[in-house]
C-alpha cells in the first residue's frame, strides 16, 4: 500500500497477531495464552501470528522486524496485541504513528488505565530491572570465561567465549 493512500477504508480487515515474551526459558505458555486470547477475539482474517522472544526494550527483535515489514508492504491492516508493552516497552506511540502512515491500526486488547505518575514509575522499574538483568548476564558470561580459562579448557582467556564451549 502506498503511504498516505485513502484506500484503507475499502480494504478488508487483515490482522497480524503479535505475541512476545521475555527471553527467559519457560515462557512458551505465555506466548500460547496471548495467541489464544487474540485469536478468540479476532474479527477479521488472521494473516499471520508473529511470535517473538526478547526484552521489549530491545529494538532489533526478529518478530518486530517482521511486523514492520508486513506493515510497510501493505499485507495487513491491523496489528493486534494483548497489552501495549508486548509491542514495545517504550516508543509505542512512534510505532502507532508509523503504522498509521501505512493505513494500519494497532489494537490493544487490554489497554492500560494508569495515571501519568504510575506509568512513569512502572517505566522506571522496568528500566532498572532490564539493565540489572543485563549486568548480571554480563557478569555471568565473564565468570564462565574465567572458569574455562582456569580449568584449562581454553588457553587464552580473551579467546574463551560462550559460543565455543557448550556446557
């Protein structure tokens, strides 16, 4: 679809369902539950279900990239999510604005109803939690490399990497 086109009023309802869970293991049931809820409330043709794993702060998620590609090539008219933060932790307004340029709407099954202060506090806690997790993950990787080097499984500590040694 061309940008700025008025053809969106005559277009059929083509839905893309986007489900996302954090990258931690065991989140498969969360993805399935989100998908089931979105399917049960669908009112159009479901073109694609995009399943993504990773932090909502991560900008380069494969699933989000597929969503952007499908929005820009005109193959969907509606992107549906269970909660706004499934699409992204921050910048959802920018995504909605971009989608609107292509004649695509975003539907949130459970919209947030919080005050500005509560929303700011939730965003702050989300940021701290995400960065703390990254920090602990980096420490864990450094400790694994150090232990591999100390055990003699890797001769050069700088060359020891998690990809080279699978536990």
